[in-house]
C-alpha cells in the first residue's frame, strides 16, 4: 500500500492520495495549491466568424467578447475607437469627472492659433483703448504715492541718524545737506497725521495755563508751532531755522542769557546720545524753580526711574508724570538747584525709534 493511502469504503469510490507533509515544517502545514491560470480569450478571426463558446468540464462557460459593451460583429478599428471613447465618457460621468469639450482652434495661414472675440467683447476692448487718455488721474495718484514713500524713507533715514549721534554731529549733518532738514520735517508731518494724537497740542494747553508773563524756551521747535499758539514770549530754537523768528543753534549751546527762562519745553526733541548736555544747558537758562515739560514716545523709555535719576543729577526734581497715555509719556520737572555747565556727568540717552525696512 502506498503511503497515506485510504482503502475504498464503497463500491466505485476513487482512491484519494494525500501528498506527504513537508518534513521541514511543523507537521501541520499543507502544500500550496498551484494557481489556476485564467483562460485566455481567443481573438476572433478577421473574417468575422462568430466567436466559439469554449466549455470545460466542471467549469463555467464564457463567451469571448460578450457583454453589453462589446463591439458589434464586423466592426472596424474606427468603430472600436469610437466605442472606447464612449466607454471613457461613461466612466467620467460615473466618477463625477465631466470635462468640457474644447472647440477646435482655428489656424491662420502661418499655422498659429487665431483668437476670435465675441462682438460685445471686441467693442468693450475698443472703448477701453479709446479711454486710455483719461487715466491721467490714476497716473498722478501713483506718482504721488511713490513720492510719499520716498519722502517717508528719507525721513526714517535722517531720523535714525539723529538718534544715534551727538548733537554736534547732527548739526554738522544738516549743515552739510541743507535740504535734509526740510525733507525731515516734511516726513515728520506725514508721521503726525498717523498718530492718534499730537503731543504738542497737550503741551500748548499746558503752557496756556501758566502766567502770560512767563518766558518760554522751545528746544527743538521744528516749525515753531508753539510760539504761534500761545500769548507768551517764546524763544524757538532748532538746528535749522524754518522761519525768521526761529533761532538756528545747537540746543546744547544756545545764545540766550543765563536764568532768562521760566519754562523749557522738549516735545519729541530728546534726540542724540548726549542728553546730559541738553539738560545742563536747560539748567543754565532756567530760573530757580523753573519748569521743564517733556513729551516723548513711550517706546523710547526702557526704565523711567533711570531717566528721572539722570535729570535729578542735572538739578531737576520730578513734579508730575503721565505714563498711562498710550503712545506718549509726559513729564514735568522743576529746577531745584544750580548745576554748573562744566559738570562732568555720565552721558545718557533714550532708545532710538527704529522703523521697519520696507
């Protein structure tokens, strides 16, 4: 008897033979069954004969080329291509991808595609070309915008220079370039328009509350608006004189007589790296118990207490401060003692205003 042979238990029963188990395995794995090859479809003869139906014992029958999408008998290659295009279209509809058919491009003599506009579009294009002469306001608006950006860029450059040098170097800068001061203040006016409030307006209201006999010194006056807004006698001083009544000088060394002022104003003018020289000059010019009013940008103060200590070394005591206002800080100091102009003090300054590069 063969290995693993089972004797027949009925008449006419077939003998079933088991293949031996792979000895290298664990004794339970059976041999892999050979894969059944799919029957290949026989191509129909070119003569157009009806495809044969092949049958195999124990298997299902199939008809080559059957089905609802099969091409009709005797169809040519062109018909097959048309059927395939139809099948692709049906598949796109089924999957939700429907493509619009593009109209065939019309070719000219040179072989290039020719674009044909609808009559209404062509008329609109002609009207647009005829009205190009009316675009002058838009061109002027663009030129004005570019000029404004250039002016703002020059202002930022000069402003950063003034923050990073001493007052003497700033004076030399404007002396070398006479147009720089005008460009600076033109840009300054643009900046003021963007601010939520102008700190000079608050200084003007404060000065209007002091006696009309008080003599005011406006240090770094710019265009001298303070002198035009109050009834007091005002000495307007800056590096360059924008008007005839403005004194052109370095505000660390003015031509005024000692103890000739009742009030000193610094409105956005504490620029430079030698502010100790600014306030020693203010101490020289102010009478005893004279007042100093300061308005500066909030972001320039890294430590307000240190700023107050520096002014105390110059002979001034803090009377009032307003640091709750957004964007600007306001201070009032009073001269309590005389400090000689030649007193050696440690130079101090505020943080510069740095602008983003555009």
